[in-house]
């Protein structure tokens, strides 16, 4: 994977060839692109997790039924 990063930086380096800071600018551009892609991916993952309910509805339903059963048992005892 490091080879891919370097290849992208090297391609961008050729665009800034006359500049003494060509490697710097190429590295910053590739870094910015990866940060944006990572941020968008993280934001989408967070939105997906937030939309999904982690509440165990079946377990809560069983616990409510158990509560009603215990209350009925306590009344009859």
C-alpha cells in the first residue's frame, strides 16, 4: 500500500517539478485527499451506526412479560 501512496505523490511531484517544494506539495495534496476520503467514510459509518437501533427489543419485551408475571404472582401469594 505504501507503493501506491508514493506513486501518487511521485505523479503529483512531476506537476510541481520546477518548485523546490514539489515533494512537499505533492505529499500535502495526497494527505488531504486521504483525510477527506477517511472523513467521509467515517461520517457515513457513524450515520449508519446511529440509524441502527442497538436496543434489544425482544429482550425488553420478555423482561416486561416477566415483570407482569411477577406482579401477578405477588398479588396471588
